[in-house]
């Protein structure tokens, strides 16, 4: 690693490159859900089988994450990120050639492997480029990729799928990722922990790795909150396009365009406001990030219920916008909590554990559960389990606030 100081301009360049990769990350994830109705018709699938396409990605994503977490704390983070980008981009392209259900399932599982490599190392890498007091806002910019990439996935998947078929949608969104692999691999990297932690703390190094994370009350509680949130968001993200198609009679292109546009507007606004509010509240209280996230979940819950039950399209889309705004408030703050309560020597492992549990308890199971419930009771009734998960996420954020100040002091000290 080059030991010369890293300029502010280069730090912003690195953030831009990693943001672009994260954008492709979420495009490749969500394009599948945009073409669900087309895959269901062509392959003759039940909702349970359809839901498992999303779960297969999450299962491989979470199962391989602990390995990449260990590698991320012992090897080059930029090379791991670049390698993951190549793997998931090629897998997305291969999904476009899938002749049937099993081959499509295998391709989506391979996408999860590639994204696990990037997902475990990138948040800590981004945070290390900037001072601690700006982490909330910086990570909010990085995670703007979630609503923007998701929206583009819905938009591109809907339009390309409607015009050229679902195979073409996978082919066209998978190719751009290969172009960014070289710039990511060549990025200079800051010291682990950033400039604030240029001298590693020996107590952190000897803290027991993965085992120590399970003794960290704030980390465990924060992870459970994110798992409940991921259960809700994963289920809604996968099934809302089909919900609009079935309940509100929108074709694939129009439904995904409307949902994508709503997601990108609410997501950008919510993510950036959440990062700004989190940094401000954190200056006043050590649990400021958790308060922003907790109230976002609680306030968003009734709007999520109304989005599902609203009889008309206008009411449904308005409620989706408000619910998504409050959901996305948590993105920067909760990821910043992980960084603030874990030492730099185990940070990639912390994100690996977080990834494993938020997906194992969240969107690895919620799409299939909702699909099964939909086969029994209909999609509208099945989706009503997601607001309950949102409310649980809010309560867990408030509970985490009881421990977070002590755990931050322990890490800093």
C-alpha cells in the first residue's frame, strides 16, 4: 500500500467508484424481481418456486460472507471487492442464457457469492477514507445505491423484459460490471480504521475475532434490528412488482416504472436525510443513530399497512413513497453503528456476521414465506406480515440504545 497521504479529491474519487459498484450491485439484485411475472408465465412456476429464486441468492450470499469477512481482515480489500464484482457480473450474464428453472437458480446463487465478497469489505473501506464524525453522511452517500440501484433494476428489468424478454434483461444489466473491476482493484487503500486509528489497538487485535462479536451487545441488538428490517424490505422488494401486476392490473413495464420511480425518490431523500439527521443527533446523544432509525421504522409501519390495503393505485403509491422514505432513514445510521462499536481489526468480520444474520433471518426467508402464504391466502394478505417486522425493527433499535454508548467507549478506549 502506498504510504503517501491520500488527498480529499482522491477520497471522493474512491467513494464515487465504490458507489458506482454498489449501484450495479443493487441493479443486478432487483432486476430479477422486475421480471418475476414473465418468468412465472414462461416457466410455469408456483409463487413458492418463484420466491425461492430470490432466496437462493440470499442463501449463498449469507453462507459465503463469513469466509470473505475473515479474508477482508487479512488480505487486500480492493482485490476482494474487484473479484466479487467480476463473479456476480458474469453470473448475471449467465442468467440471461439460462434455459430453465434449475440453471436460473444456480446463476442467481452465484450472484450471491460475488456480492458477498464486495458486501463484507466495502462499508469499512468507504468509512476508512473519511473522519469518524462524517461517517453517517459518507455511508449515506454510499448507500444511496440501494434505492437508486433498486429503482434502476426495476426500471431496466421492466422495460427490457417487456420489450425483449427476461433473458435480455439479465444480459444487458450484467455486462457493465466487468468494466469497473480494474478501477476497483487499483484503488489505493487507507489505514484500517482510517486516519483516527493509524496505530492498531492490541486489545482489539486479541479480542477473539468472531466469538467476541457475539459478546458485543450493541452489535447483536443492532444486527437483529437490521434482520427484522431486511425481512420486511426483502419481502416488499421482491413482491411489490407482482402485487401491482395482480392487484392493480399494471403491466410489467408500467408497474416497475412506477415502483422504481417511487423507490428512487423516496430512497435518495430518506437515505440522505437519515445520514444528516443521524450525524446531528449523534452529536447530542451517543444513541442518536439508533433514535433516527427506530423512529423511522415506527412511523413508517402504518404507511406500509396502508400501501398494501389501499383500494386505489394513487393511495397505494403515495403510501409506498412515505413508507420507503422512513425505511431508508436507517441505512447510513445502522451501518455506522456497526463501525462505531467494532474495532478496525475485526470490522470486515463484523460486516460478514451482520450479513449472515440479517439475511438468514431476513430476506433469505421472507420471499419464500410470502410466496407460500400467497399460495394459501393471496398476495395482499401475505404481504401484511412485513409491517410487523418493521415495527419489531424499531423496538430493537430502541433496545440497542441502552448499550451503544458503553460499547463505543470500549472500542475507542
